[in-house]
C-alpha cells in the first residue's frame, strides 16, 4: 500500500522546495496532488514533471495568492470539490528577506514579507485544518490508527536564530514555528498533526542569484554546503506520512547543522 493514499496539497508548488515536494509525493505513489502558486508558468512546469515521474497521478492546479484569505479559501474549496478531501498539506509559498535592518525597513515591506510568510501560511493552515476537521482518517500503511490530516509548514533556520539585516524575514519564520506549535496543541484532540520544517540555506531559485553572498552563511553550518530542495522535501514527506503519527508540533531542522554552531 502507498504511504500516501490520500490527497496532497502544496503551496509554493511552482518552484524550489514546494516543487520538489510535489514531485516527491507523486514519485512516492500519491495519485491526487493539488498544486498552488501565484506563478502559472511554475505550476505548468511542476505538472509536467509530475506526469514524468508518475503518469497515474491526477494533478489539479490553482493560481492563488496566499496573502489573500479569499484566494486561500477558494483553493481549499476547489481541492475538496475536485478530490473530496485534503490529507497532506505543505505550506511552502514564501518570499525572501529584504536584507535591511529595521531602521531601513518600511512598514510596507514588513507587511509584504509577513503577509506572505506568516499570515499567508496561517491562512493556508487555517483553511486546511477547517477541512481536516470534517474528514475521517484514511487507512495507514501498517494498520496503525491514522490521522485526519497532516499539515507541514515551511519555516526556516532563521526562525530559530537571528541573522544580520533580516528582522522582518526572521520574525515571519519565528512566527510560523510558534503558530505551528500552538496549532499542534489545539488540534491534537482532533487527531490532526501540525509540524514544520526549518531549512537552512537551500539551493533554489530563491537563493541561487545570491549564492556568492550566502557563502558565509553556508560556512556557519558544519556541513559547509547548501542543501537541496529534495533534502527538504524528503523531510516534509516523512512528517506528512503515517510513519510520523506520533510527531506533533515539531520544528524539524534541515540545515547541515547551522543552528548547532
Ligand atoms: N531556499 C532557502 O534557502 C530557504 C531557507 C529557509 C526557508 N525557505 C523557505 O522555503 C519556502 C520555499 O522557498 P524556495 O527556496 O523554494 O523559494 P522559491 O522562490 O523557489 O519558491 C517559492 C514559491 O512561492 C511562491 N509564492 C511566493 N509568494 C506567493 C504568494 N503570495 N502566493 C502564492 N505563491 C507565492 C513563488 O511563486 C514560488 O513559486 C519559503 O517559505 C522560504 O522562505 C527557503
């Protein structure tokens, strides 16, 4: 039996970590995948990639803006209209730091970063949880009791430690970690799991243009290299799966050791 008999939903699915996560669900046997992003070209690319790795996988994509409550509610409504439920939700849509200290950060920039990274992630997990509350658990790979759903938010190592000139970004990711823990407490009794992954420096279209300046950040990590989107996706899939039925409220760090230094 597939580890993923249900429906996967991924935001930020048009690029980087979200794209690798969507492809991984399909590769690991998931046959119903909802892709969401504001970048239509990225969605097309991910859909084409999925067809290559699993031609049985049915893909439904929705162009959304995660900072809009209406857009996010529409996404989950459409996913449920199409596939009946949502089981494994990965909220990966996000934007980079503006790389300014607080005195040089405008309220508009602060709101844009937090509106997508924190509020947008909250809007998505909120809509996903609302649907999960209405559904029963699926059968699991080894017959253990399953969950009604699993949410995996993408936070960051920079939600755990600080970095120069990134208060808006670091704050947005610390907020995602804290929100994940609170939701995990609140929805344990409803048999819904909420966890997050905290990537270190990962080679994606978000970071690739700045890899030269990221060298010093990479060197802080004992493993002294950038991670791959696949290495993050593998952790998302573990947390989403029925192999992680007792993992709740965790912030799984995937950073080559950055935060232990
Ligand atoms: N790459 C890294 O080093 C790194 C490290 C830590 C955390 N992260 C986090 O991982 C997540 C994915 O980052 P990535 O590196 O894959 O970046 P990416 O730029 O490759 O992908 C992000 C995707 O999110 C989408 N997106 C952005 N704003 C959106 C919005 N308002 N509505 C809908 N879609 C939106 C983009 O279109 C893009 O497809 C982000 O939350 C990021 O903060 C990345």
